[in-house]
C-alpha cells in the first residue's frame, strides 16, 4: 500500500481537506466570501464556476500560496491556515499549475527529481557526513521518478529535455512531479485546458488510476465532459461564494448555477 493510501486508510472519517468560513479580500474586493466545504478521502471533487468566481484564489488559499483574511483551512484535521506552502506539501498536499513551466533544458527525469528535494541531498552538512545515505536516496528517487514517468506514459521521453514536450505532455509531467512527494490529495488546476482530444483521454485515465491508488483529487475544470466523467461530486462557485453542490448532473440542473453562467463572463 502506498504511503498516501495508508495515511488515508487510518483516517477515513477525517476529511483530507476542509475549508471553514474562508474569506479572502484583495483591497475592497472579496474574491472568496465565506466558503466552507470538505474534500472526503478518496473522492474526486470538482470545482467549477464562471471566470472570476474565485476558484484559483481558493486553490491558492488551500495550497498556502496566499493566506486567508479570515476562516480556517484543515489538512487531515490539522489547522494549517497560516502555514507556508512548502509545509503543506510536507503534510501531503500536492498542487499542479494551470500552465506548467518545467525547466526546458533539464530532462524529464531531472525535472521530476527536483521535486524530491528537501531530502538529505539538500543539506550540505548531511551530504558531507553521510554521503552513502545521499547516494542511496538519489538512486531511490531516480527509480521512483522513472516509475512515475511510466505511470503518466512519458517514460520513452525520460532522457529528453522538457522543451520537446507538447502542452498536454507537460500536464502529464506536472502530474508525475507532484506524485514524487507522495501526496494524499492533489489539487489540479484546469488539466484539460489546451490539451488535444487524444491526450485528454490519457490524462483522464491517469487521474482515475492515481485515484484508484487512494489519492484524493480536487479539480478545477471548464471541460464539463471531463468533470462529468471524473468527479464524484461537484462544487460550484460564483462571485466568491459557494453556490451549489452535488453530482455533475444535479448542479447542471440547478437554476442558480444556470443563472450564474448566463449572467457571468464565462
Ligand atoms: N492577487 C490579486 N489581486 C487582486 N485581485 C485579485 C487577485 N487575484 C484574484 N483577484 C480577483 O479575485 C476574483 C477572483 O479571481 P480568481 O480566483 O482568479 O477567479 P477564477 O479562478 O474563478 O476565474 C477576480 O475578480 C480577480 O480579479
Ligand atoms: Mg482561475
């Protein structure tokens, strides 16, 4: 069993991630206005809403790249509201970016291995005192990186520079990169945007496979077909507030959701 699955198995009753009355202001603008929800262990939860709804701000708050004006964020039951992003990664939260920017001249495997930093190799003193440990960790990281590249169907490009990748392949590399830290939950920001139809099917399949390993997902996506096929539950945000919650079919029928999309800028 993977570390992440084990971690979740022990705490099936505790939501992986909780937002509790979260508010975020930018000057006079309330980008996220008193939003509360849970992400249950093992689910794929969708987050949709018109442009400007506050979805990306919500992701930034969950991941710790910005802090809430008020309200709380809990990871596996622990309050992390004021905690920096790298500490939340250490607690099992992974996040992909809408526009992944791998280092173009490093190979795929080198790009992924960068994500495994923070281990002994980074600490100079440890490096000096226990070089064998560092070498063993590096070897283990390389093996894991190769396995993850295989998982996202990119192993044939492992030693190519990242610049050769298409937009869709970059999204797959991004998925492998976050997996390197053994996340319990992965926040995916628009994984389908700019991806061709063939690669989109690969991405959907990979998300399903990774979810079957016990990893939870929260997914921002405009592609409703993808949301309907993947998400067990969907949250809808509009004008900073949580508007509706249910299955993809349920929220699509909700008159408040229809009005938000018609009245919004999406
Ligand atoms: N750093 C920021 N400074 C000021 N306003 C921001 C900032 N980030 C987002 N906003 C505003 O917050 C609102 C929500 O934006 P965002 O979270 O990006 O929405 P979405 O991702 O749903 O399209 C928008 O009105 C946006 O202009
Ligand atoms: Mg956005």
